[in-house]
C-alpha cells in the first residue's frame, strides 16, 4: 500500500507579511495513521525539498501527541526535508493521494496544473483522493472525464466560512473553501466549528478542519481495504 501525501510550497499569507504553509497536525496525524497501518508514504510538493510549515501550527496550543512524535522522528523529518517534486511523481506508483491543509494550498495547489492532473488521473484510475481542512480547496479546478467539476453532486466538507471568520482571515485568503465547494455543485455539510466531520463519496474523502485529520486518514484507509 503506497500513499502519496501532497504538501504546499507556498509560504506567504497574502499581503499580510506573515508566513503560512502546511498545518503540522494535518500532516502528522495522517502520516502515522498510514505508517501504523503498514503503508509506504511518499511526500511531494510543487517545488520539492522542504515545504513551509505554518508557524501557528507549531505553537503550544496546536501541538498534539502526533506532532511531537513527528518532530522526534528522524526518518519523518528527513522525508519532509526532501519532498519529491510534484511534477516528477506519477499516480501509477501509488494507491491513493492525501492532501493536508494549512492556508498555503489555497494559493499554490488549487491552481497547480500538476496537482489538478494528479487528482484527475487518480480518480480515472479508481484510486481514492483525500483532503482535509483547507486542502479540499485543491479540488477547485479538478474535473471529471465528462468535464464537470469533480465535486459536483458529491457530499463534501472542508474548512467552513465560520471557522475562517474565527481565525480572522476571511478577507485575506484568495477564496473560501466552503464557497468554492458549493459553487462547484458540491453538497457541502459541516459540523460545529472545530468538531470532527468527514464525508466520503465514492473515491473522494474530505475532512472539515485540523480535528478531522486523523478521521480523514482512517476513512481513506477504509477505502483502500
């Protein structure tokens, strides 16, 4: 069982001068869900090499048992420092794809032709794709073979408008995940802010927020069984 985890390479939070990137818990929890299930995990990003970590995700309030485990794991840190270039990976080598969130993907992966093609080819090859928190935004331009938005008529979730408002970034982000999923015809649902919520529809798995990262990974593993 081989799983590709795709991380952002984008580190600027709009024009605020602040840093962003991927959210540590949304990488760490799925990483160990996959590793502990016996999967082989490969990390990739648009630019390759070390992807930027959202500094807020490494503050004490956001740290978890799995983030501590990840940072103490030399092989995990080595893999993170040397992510493969997204343009150089092929879905043929993997059984599934997982996208951690953080705000970074809204700027790069949502518009990245390699990422869009990767997801389209995965679905065409009957391989599941999962995304959590802001990462469902990477589905923005992904189409089916018939040319419809991938999320059209599918049950989906992702970072909610009320959660974005709570972190004060509604006016900073290039688009709101909830709005884009709805605009593309997705049947969007959410739980209360910060509560675990995961939707599975066919080969597509989406999770609402950082709290949902472990459950999103487990739902992907269930599809692989």
